[in-house]
């Protein structure tokens, strides 16, 4: 589904060079909303993989810790929005890349190893390519989120990031070719093409909702021990319904929080409010996913 979604947005731009969606952040915001459920069951993940985490006291402490990290992130953004935004971009690269590395290892039944160049090869294109290849559009969005955030992103910094990204992608592509992992090679090329050609807001929205989020949900379905028998029998419906049931209330709570923030800040504050909420939730989400990767290894 992720591959088909990226192809669906890439092919029209290859054929027509359309620019209709280039100037609006709406596709990115829509993608973020559609991708919200992939982090909505974070509070359940520890109990799936650890008997100690199933105790009520432990569950409560984990939930409070999650909320505390999210609250700290929100306060940090209000105190230093530009610095938090730049840190968020770096965190996004690590999170996206590690998620892809872990997904492919689980899919292929290989031992999980988070290779730095592999993480950078899959995690950097969604961030670095738009910053370099669509600088005017992306800088306008970043400045609307946090004034002054683009000042440290000089031409030299962007060029160095691009060289590092392309080098990591080339090394990873060579390894895929040597290992005859054609699917991985095609996916890496598709990811690079989408973020090099499609307008950044549209590319990111589709990537986040249909690529990153769906891959993480697939991992969660396998991690939930209640799904084991269904998945072994080839039945995907019950695990999906179980996931949807668990994710519904947390997703609704985030949407309500975003609506309240947007109402409080007004139309001009919708984009900063969306980023503030996303940044606040991403930090504890990344910690939970890192713990999941460690337990899985």
C-alpha cells in the first residue's frame, strides 16, 4: 500500500510536472492526521513485550512518564520554538530511518541491526531533500512554524546534509544489490524520487500516512500477542479491528486537543499548533519505538 501510494503521487508529476499542490501545507497536515493512529497504542506496547510492565503500578508509571515527556516537549517548544524545530528535524530522520530498518528486518526474517548508513539512507530523504531541493517552499513553512528556524540552515549546512544523505543511500543501494534484495533497492529509489520530484507537503503527507505509519502499524500487529493465532492463520481482520479499537480513544483525544489549540490560536496559529502537538508526542513515541526495537533484537 505504501509503494502504491507513493507511485500514485509520483507518476502524475513525472508526466505533467504539475504544481497545483506545491504552495499549501494542507496535504502534510492531512497526512499527519491520517497517521496519528500509528502512535495511539504506545501505552500498550510495554505490556505486550514485558510481563513486568503488565502490573498496574508499572502501567501507571509508564503512562505518567509518557505524559510528562509530551508536556515537557510542549513547554520546550513554547520556550524555544526554533531550537525545538531543528532538533525535531534531526529526531525525525533517526525515527523514520530506524523504523524502516526494523520493518524490513522483521518482514524478511533477518536479525535487526540499526546500521547508521541504513537509518540515514531511509530517514533523511523525507527531511533533507525538501530542505535542499524545495528550499523556498519549505523555508516558508518552517518560518511559519517557528520564526528564525531557518537561520542556522545555511547553504553549506544543507549541501553537507545532502552529500551525507546521498552517500548513505549509495552505500545502502550497493549492499541491497550485492544481497540481491531487489525490493529494498526499488523502495529506496522510489523514496528518493518522490521527495526529489513531488512538492514537499504532498510528498510528506502521503509518506507519513501511507508509508511510515502503515509500516509501524504492521509491526504493532505482530507485536501484540493476542494477534499471534490470527496472523498465523492468515486472518488480518481481527488484528486490525483490535488495533482500531485500542487506537480510537487516544486518536480522538489528540484531535480534540489539536482543535482546542487551533481555536485558541486562531487561523494563523493552526500550523504552529499542529507542530507543537506533533513535537510533544513524537519524543515519547520515539522512546517507545526504540524500546520496542531493543526488545525485538
